[in-house]
């Protein structure tokens, strides 16, 4: 028989796994941005500092999405707020 606590823990584990899928998008986006940044520096070496700073800012913003997914996964696994509602 499935208890309410077991159901919440099972659904939380599934939700944490789904939240970690959020790390795929930033990884792909950062790889594409780095490739285009290297391409741009190769075409215009004089603008290296501007290109690099813009690329790093964009990668930092993209990384926050993955970090939010990781935070949600940790909350669901280790500090589950739903267990206190039983």
C-alpha cells in the first residue's frame, strides 16, 4: 500500500530529475556562445575584450537557469516543504 509520505517522496524524486533537465539548455547555449565568440575574435582580433566581456556576461545569465534547476532539485530532495503539510 502506498502511503501519502511515500507518494510525496516518489513525486519529489521525479520532479528533481525533471528539474535537472534544466541544466541541458544552458550547457548547449554556452557551448554555442563560446563557439561564436571564438569565431568573432578570429575575424576581428581588435575587438577581443568587447567580445569576451559580452560573451561572459551572456554565459553568466544563461548559467543561472541551470543553477535554479539545481536549487529546486536540492529543495525537493533534501528540504521537502510538502512533507510538513501531512
